[in-house]
C-alpha cells in the first residue's frame, strides 16, 4: 500500500510542478515564472498567514531567495537606489507598488524627497523577499 501511495505522490507532485515552480530555479525564465507565481499567491493570501497557500508562498520564496543570492546581487546603496534596482529587475512601474502608496508617493521616495516608513519597508522586503535592512 505504501508503494501505491508513493506512486500517487509522484504523479501529484509532477502535476503540481507543471503549475508551480517548486525546486531550484536554474534560468531567468524559471526565476521570472516563480516571481509571478509568488506575486499571484501573495495577492490571494494577503496578510493571512493561515491561508492554505501561505506555506506554498513560503516555499517558492525560498527558491527565489536562493536564485537572487546567486544571480541578482543587491548593491549597497541608498534605499531609493535599491528600490529602483528591484523595480528594474521585476519590470515594475511606480503605479505597481501599492506597498508604498500612490504613484505620487512612490515618485517622492524614488527622488529622495520622502523616506520609506517602517510599514512600507516591511511590505517591500516581503514582496521582494529581501532583508528589510536594504531599505534602511
């Protein structure tokens, strides 16, 4: 009976892998797909850590973090520069950062007219799966 269950797990896992990028991310395409999937899951999960998909988001973020550590170095820079870098890497526009606020607020942060607050830093760190320290 255990062998049958194992076979079923293998089939289910393979089916899941066609939908969700679980495992080592080897290419930029794998990485992009994983980031898109994580963003979609986080949009669904929101702040609900007990949501059934929250653990899946955690798992995908581990693979993204590993890829970024090896392929996407974040230079020591001012918070606005780090944010600009991350926006380029994720192909984001100012209007696509609700973690900060309106497009106008994002613009002020990027030009150095406004500092990020603690809430914004936490949300950005979570979204980009980086240490909050890069925005301080």
